[in-house]
């Protein structure tokens, strides 16, 4: 998997890549930079929490590095003295390397672009204000290295390709491990509102809520163990979690192929006896 990536422009003028392997762009077409700010940095309350003086971030699916960049920008604009620890997980090292070769990190103010460039080159940085590790490999396995360090993140960015393209990173087993890396009042953010992903989060003991929709109708999801943080889901969204779409992906050994994970879920869906998601949609269209 050593593929070169060519930048493609998004609607906010920032650049993303297209993955031939997953058949998707790395960011939404409304804006790569906007997504990292509005789906990740803002919903995880980093600007407010920077007053704590020290923050720990877990960036799952580091990609081009935009989510870490947006986080550092939000934190240091709010409190330039806040120290930050980052652990980032990524499968394909050619992605962040291509981002640097195309100068895509230059969109972020210094010292962020310099720090993240060094992180990609050395896989670790240790400066007075930022300690970071970039761990390459399948996140289903490398997440154990995060757990081994007893890393408890204040913010977790969960940014795989969509559940249909990359179900491996939306399973009950993987999300459970992600949740175990989350501090008691930490916040997990993702762009997805897929019912299967939300079920996996609930099964991990997390409370979930919508993050604001940006550039499209559907919201993202934020999750935390802390009950005071979020407004409840609407009745319509709660009922979505009782449809066939809410049957989660499972990967008991965290090593199955995409096809086995999808087949296992389809079998479970065939036997669940739950309402189909189109029936649910129809009912709610009739209400509105
Ligand atoms: C939607 S993109 C992430 C974009 C990224 N957060 C950013 O800000 O640029 C998904 C990323 O997940 C990575 N990925 C795919 N499968 C993975 C796996 N099993 N473990 C870790 N990373 C994976 C891809 O290489 C890709 O970089």
C-alpha cells in the first residue's frame, strides 16, 4: 500500500485526498479544514478546556493530520501555555507524508505545521508544549498500545472512512477499546451519525448526542461517560436505534476481514425482527 495521493480541493478552499482503496475522499466535500474544526475541535470543547493547562488527545485515523492541527490551533488560541499530549493512530504512512509533500499543513499557523511535520518524520516529538506519538499500523491492534500506557484522553477524534467502507473501525469490540481510552469527562467526536456506530458507543457505556450538522443535514456524534455534558437525542433518533440499521458491526478477534464483518452483521439483521430503517423513515415523514 504505497500510494501517492493528489490533493483535491473542497468547498472551503482547503485540500483533501481521495482513497482508491476505500472509494472515498478523506473529508467531506463542504470543507476539509471546516470538518476538522466543526466536527472535532469545537464539539470536544478544547478551547474551554485549554484553561486546565494540560490536555490529552487521541487522534484515531490521523490521515493528513488536520484534526490534530485544528485541535492544537483551538487550544493554543485559547491558552498559549496549555501543554498537549497526542497519540495518533494511522494505517498508511504515505497519507501524512503526501500531505507534507504537498504542503497541506502550511494552512495551519506556526508552530503547528512545523510540529506536525516533525511528528510525521520522526513518529514522535517531545517539546515543552507538545509531546506526541504517531503510531502506524491497524488501529484495531495499535489501540492496545494506547491502553497499555493507561492513556486517558480528554478528547478522542474518531475519523475512519464510513461504516460501509471501513466497518472494521466501527465495531462493538473496537469502540469498546476506544471508550476505555476516554477520561471520565473526556469527549469522543465523530462525523458519523450511523445507527450501528451509535449502538456500539452505547454498548461501551457511553452517552451520546448530536454534534451540529455542518454542510449537510445529518449531525455528527459526540459521546462521553459524563452525564452532564449533552442534550438528549430526539424521539426520532432514539427510534432509529431500534431499527435494523442499529445492529452493530462485530469483530470478536479484531482481525476479521471487511467481508466477514459485513456478513456477520447481515445475518444478525436477518434474525433481529426489528423495523427496517425505511419503515422508520416513512413513519417520521408521515409525522412531519
Ligand atoms: C477519513 S480519513 C481520516 C482523515 C484525517 N482524520 C484527517 O484529518 O486528515 C481515514 C483514515 O483512516 C486510515 N485508516 C484506514 N483503515 C485504518 C485502520 N485499520 N487503522 C488505522 N487507520 C486506518 C486511512 O489511511 C485514512 O488516513
